[in-house]
């Protein structure tokens, strides 16, 4: 993609249907804010120069996006056309393309954005729309085409005639414009519609009336352009995103026994022939090797690096754990802030006591070590290679290589005690 493309993300609207104290756009979808996903999609399409239009609850949005984007202010929300007018200072004097995105459409694929810009450039179109064919187009703007199939304009649902409401091709709210002609057309928009708003969509007709070529790309996967207005849609889109990642993993050779209960967040790598049993969650920033076995009921948190042939079994939580090849954590354990060497066996009920109320500390376990069941490893603590920890131990001091450590009370048997009671 040309690197001079500018993206504008519209994020000033109110969004009351979420019923939240927070802005709709900072609600998290699958662990990441809606607005952040929208901006990242533009970035992944190769666009660096991004302007977010903010207004309603702008502080929250700015806190999420920080200095990854520039900001344009829209004090009063007078419509999408009015919103884009607020970015004039960033567009004036520039040539080329600008991509305009609705901030509440987070599932758009970067490839689709690239395709939109490429088609617009190749066909020398002044406006190129992303559209979709919906069985139920209620609420969306409808695409008006002439007999020859050329785009004539967009009519909002609220302004549409009964005949126009029958049209199934809808406006996704994602556009590629020629910068200079967009700026000219924006000046001509008037709020003479049912909502009394400045509609960005009117730009299409204005350009057509001037004889400027416009066009459209029809999206193949309709789920890409779903918007989020309430928590029901939030759940639906979360599910779509989850299934997308699961499907991608299966294509790369990961076995997933039950996609309905398998959660893999963004930025996770899993190697070939690794098996995911049901009810498992892997958070962002995790790497898992080949031939591993995960779950059922495992929780792999951020920062884990798990090598090949590792088993993370039932009711095991791992966090920032670096686990070398062939080691096993089969059941009921918490392993946080730790390094586990090769071919270790971490017994049932092992806990790394990594937090003293103030600081997090590290546990290091050498290769070929055996940790007996129900062991507490009070960090910071280091166990050398080939150590053996007796079951039920609370280990507070380092254990040298090749040693047995026992750290528990001795058993006393009081014979006859229970008979005479
Ligand atoms: C818009 C389109 C419609 C399209 C639909 C797709 C217009 C006039 N209509 O309608 O054709 O089918 O998106 O989802 O553009 N926003 C601002 N400032 C404003 C108004 C809106 O920043 O003054 C932002 C919102 O935060 C939102 C986006 O623009 O991210 C879209 O606004 P919204 O009110 O949801 O537009 P729709 O009525 O859905
Ligand atoms: Ca909308």
C-alpha cells in the first residue's frame, strides 16, 4: 500500500445503547478496546498517519490510543460529514487517498482495507465505498445504483422511500476518498434530511453530479463490517473474533477439540500438533511450541513461553512462565514468574509463591527436577538441575543440583491414641 495514505477514524459519537458509564468505544472486545482494534486494523493495512475524531468522552479514548494517532475535536456531534470536516487541518494541501472508518466497526480485515484503497487507485475513483449485501438491511444506508450498475448515491434508512428500503446493498461506513475532492465536496453538504445532520454519505452524490468517478468494493465476509451498539452485539462480535482465531490455529495445525470453549487472545503462537482440550484460555503474548498438550481447564496467562512437548494439564494456571522442552505440569498448580528447565515433573498442587504483597519474585527450576505434590516454592528461590523435592515441602531456600530437599514437619504416630479416646 502507498505509504502516503491517511486514515480517519470517527470516534466522537455518543452510543447510548451500551448502557455504560464509559464510552462505547473503550469497551473491550476479546480483551482489547473497540477503538484500539479499529486503529490497529488501519495500522496493519500499512497506514501510519491516522487521525481520530473525538468528542464525546474524548479523554477515555485518548487514554487508550495515546500518541499512536493525531486528534481532531468535534465538540458537537452534528453528523458523520461534520465529523470529517473537523479533520480539514490534517488534509489541506495534501494529495492522494484518505481512508475513512467508523470507529465502532472493529472486525474489518486489514486486507479488505488494502483492497479498497488499491481498487480506488487502480480505477481512478474519487470515492470508493465498502458495501455488503444483507438479508436484513434495516438501519443501514442503502446503495443507489443506476441500470448500468454505477453508484449514484447513498440514502439513509430514515430518509429512504419504501422502494429504496427494499435495496439489500448497504453502506459499511468505510470509504476511500481522493483528499482534494473530498475537501471540496464536504463544503457542499447540507443538513437537509430527517435527522438534520451533515451526512458524509452525501459526498457520493455531490461527486457524481460533478462527473467524478465513484465505485464500490462488495465485502465477501459480511461479519467484517458489523458494528457494535449494545452489549448483545458486543458478545456476537466477540464470538466471531474468537472463532476467527480458532479457525486460523486449526489451519496452522493445532488440534482444538471444542472450539466453543477454547479461547485464544491476540498475539498467540501455537506450534503444529499441539492439542487443545476443552475449557482452556490463552491470553495475549504467549508462545507455545509443537506437540504440547493443553487442558482441559487450563489458564495460560500473558508472557508465557512454552517449548515443545510440554503438558499443561487440568486446573493449572501459568503466568510469565518459561517452560523448556518435555516438562509437565499435569494438575492443580499455579506456576507464575518462573523458569522451568527441560523434562521436569511438577507434581500435583505445586504453587510458586511469587508475591509477598509488594513485589513479584522469580522461581527457577533446573533441568530434570522432580517436584513432589503439594509443594510451595517461596520465591525468590532457585532449584538446581536434577533436584528432588519431597511432597508437602515449603521451600524457602535454594536447593543445590542433584539434591533431595525435605521441608516439612516429621510425622509422629501416637499408638493407641484413638482407641482410648
Ligand atoms: C453510518 C452511515 C450509514 C452506514 C452506517 C454503517 C452516515 C450518514 N451514515 O450510519 O450509511 O450504513 O454508518 O455502520 O454516515 N460519529 C462522529 N460524529 C458524529 C456522528 C457520528 O464521530 O457527529 C461517529 C460515531 O462515533 C461512529 C460513526 O461516526 O463511530 C458512525 O456514526 P453512527 O451514528 O453510528 O452512523 P450510522 O447512523 O450508523
Ligand atoms: Ca453505527
